[in-house]
């Protein structure tokens, strides 16, 4: 093990005087260089709890634990630990968004360990639940009635199972209780050591779509918000759920204040140690997010992750305009626009694991990845990989057009998320997508 030099006035590392605590933290990193170092490992070593750590790092270093750990690899630690200097910061770009190259991320891994076990111990905070050794967060969404075996099949590649979930009633006054099927998904997630996240949405089964009136009735009424918040907090406190995702869609700008209030009230109810996320519809401009009903800057503080739903660029609402489910360029533009409003390392890139098929003026129909391939094969056609878009497409003799996003598409978007410094990806959904491949 490398030794950290000391002087009469205290330990030093590359000429920088370190506190004894930081000196010991660096020794900890060196001693565990042959192991996968994760945020929970370091947090536990310093007796930290998650959210304060997130807040402290964003406040003091303009980044998050996941951003540091994303670059952790054995050789990276060995190569770059000699360059870590406590008390300095990596270069910044615009605003509060910190963008680090792989070299920066590896180099700053050592500083993370030091900060976690030393200077930030006073913050009393947590690390992201179930973070991977490299800090890259992977969520797989799972409809409550889907086969629980899908959780087992994808467990090695995931951190979080997002169970869909809970629905608001038509008056926005209450939310359904988790069903037996949803609880079965939760149990499979826990059996695989994964975070079980509960989605709450304004989807209307009567309309077959997300309902703005339902969201409005919830968000504009303090009494309705309070009732729903109490119910969700109870699901976390006594129902065995680890996390909640707010999935309110089809909003208008009028709902912005209520959505922010709902997020803050839910945070206060569940406490700082519970992972609380939100799903955001995609816009390619910063102003567009406000038009979609999101005050992103206000939502940053009470929420841990902003999951960008970078899918359905084209879909059923365009019966005569086939196109990609979520092209690379469109996804990148939407993520970059969101990153002007929130730290990139707070953003999760949502990825489609499905496709659509169009024919004439009929509404597009959804297909799983496997169904899309089978449909092309049965038609005697050949699918084409569009390198620019990062998806598969095919045109059948009947004139039917297909676009779908599969495992290869996911690899492209993982790479995109890493290039943009995002904290992870979230795949919709396990019952439609190819098996998720482990990242890294």
C-alpha cells in the first residue's frame, strides 16, 4: 500500500497539507484499491446518512457523489490517486453544472473518499440508495402486473425497479393503495438487493391517457396534496417501499407552483433519507420545460433525480408521420436543455425499450423489441440500423413502417449519458425491452 507522507505539522499529499482525518481517508482508499468502492461503502464508513451528502457536495463542490464515483475503476484509482489534492476543484463549465472527463472523474475519486469520511461528516447525509460501484444509476420500470421473473432476469444490470404503480382518483383527492401485484414486484426487487421505487401518476384508465384535470385537482388544492402526501409517506414508512417517483404528465404552466409545493411537501413527509425522483416530459429548449408545467430550478432541491423521458418523439398521435421513438440527437438536445436548469449529475436519461408501427392513417401501435423483430421477419423484410438515430427501422411491403429502440439503442444512450455527465439511465419498460445489459 502506498503511504501518505507526513510532516511535523501534519500529513501531506502531493505537497498539500491534509488533516489527520483526510490522511486516514486516503489510507482507506489505498487499502481498498483492489475492491469496488461505492458511495454506500464510503458513507457507511463515515456514518453518513444520503441526502445531506448530496446537498453538501452540490453546495460546496457543485457536483454529487454519483458524479465522482461514476469514474471509479481499479486502474483509474491507481493511476490518478497521486494527483488528488484536497481543497481544489475540477474545472467548471456554465452555471452550476459540472462536466468531468473520465480522467477528471477517476482523479477525483480519491477526493470523494476523503470528503465522505472527513470534511463532509459534519453534513450528516446519505449516498444514493443502491448506487453501483461506478456510480452510474440504472432503473428498470416495471408495470405492476408484469411477470416478476423480469426483475430477476435484469437484476444484475439494475439499481432500481420503478413499479408502475399508483393512480390518483378522478378528483385528485386520494391515491390508490399498492396492489398485491405491485407488492410482489417490490418483494422481487428486495430479493435481488435492489431499490423498490413506487410511481404515482395521473394516468386515467377511463381516458387511456394522462389526465391534466386530475393533476390540476391535486396540485391546486393544499388539502388534496396533504392527503396524497400522507398516503405516500405511509407507503414508505410502513409499506416497505424505498423510494417514490412523481409521474405527473400532460401538465400546463398553471400547475408549476402546485407541483413544486407537492414535491416539497412530499420531501418533508418522507424525510431526507428516502430517494425521491420525478419523471419529466422532454423538451429541446429550457423554456419548453416551463411550458410543460415544470419549474425545474425549484424542483432541484426537494428531489434527488430528474428522470428525463427521452422517448415518444414520434408515436400514436402522429398516424401519418412515422419516426424514431427517441433519436440520439433529440435526446441529447433535450438533456442539454434540461442541464441548463439543473446539474447534469442530477439527471437520469429515460430510454425507450420498445417501438411503434404505422400504416396509413391508422394510429401507431406499440410493439416490444421482440415483437418488432418478429413482425419484420414474418413479413420477409429486412430491418436497417440507423446510425444517426440510434434505432432500428423497417418498411414492409404493405407500406407499414416500424421504428424501435432495443439493447443496441440502450448502449448508445448509456454512452450519451456518460458523455453528458448524467447520473444514469432509466428503461421503459422491462416487459417490452430486451434484457438490460450491465453497464461498464
